[in-house]
C-alpha cells in the first residue's frame, strides 16, 4: 500500500489553486474551484485506501483529523461545498460587485459642508478630509445547503481568523492542512524506523 494516489490528488488540488489565481474569467475560476474541492476530498479518501494494510492502527490515528473535518469551520465548509457541488445544482461561488467607499480620515467622523455626486462621481466636495477607495469586483464563497443544513463560508481555521471569504485563501489553507495530514500519515505508517 502507498499514499501515491493521495499525493497525486494533492498535486491536482494545488494545480487547481494556481489555475484559479491565473483565471481570466469567472467561469474558469469557478471550474477550478470545483476541481479543487473534488481533488481535496479525494486526498482524504485515497489516503484511507492507501492505509488499508494498517487499518486497525490508521483509523484511531485518523480520528483527530476526522474530528477536525467535522468541527473546524474551514475544513467542514470545504467538505460540504464539495458535497453540495456534487449532489445539487446550487452555486458555490459568486462575483461580488465592485464598490466605492468614502470614509472620513478621522475615524470618529467628520462634517460634510457640501457634496455633489453626478453619475456616481463626486464632482464637488467641501468638508473634512475623506478617503475614497474603489474596491474591484471579487469572488466570494457562498453559503451552501447540504443534506438540509446550511454552511456559511468559514471565518476562521484552527482558531485563526481568515482575512476574507475568497476561495483562493480558503483553498490554500485547506491544501496546507491536507499536506500536513499526508506528511504525518507517511511518517507514521510508511517510514521505516531505524
């Protein structure tokens, strides 16, 4: 037995992330996200198959990782998003439209004496200093429903807050976790002890 098949799926998941990063349109990005979700779940399944020769010791050892997959927001979301994609027709990502924010430099607020906006553009402004920021469109993971339960995009992973719900950030953290899982499985079940 070997982890060769699980490692191949991990490489596929990594390629999907790279393809997401370089996608020049949303359709390709979404295809790669779905590919990532499927490859990542295959890492888990193929690791189990590769450890059948030592199932009696592998399954108890795997228990902590199984618990993580049930309890950790990010890991649970990845599994449920994959299942929702495979067993329903719901969307798992969307493009959040770009927008513009205007905030006073002073975080406690300020005063606007006069402001005129024409066709979405500020053509005249008098008042306390403001910071105007344009935020481009971005892709976000969506709340999904699977087996009658709703799953929100993760806000944290292993107790650490995520910076966003962008699928690339979620995917990279998931990939790191599953790489660590395979490394530990290989060390425990396939390295010969001196």
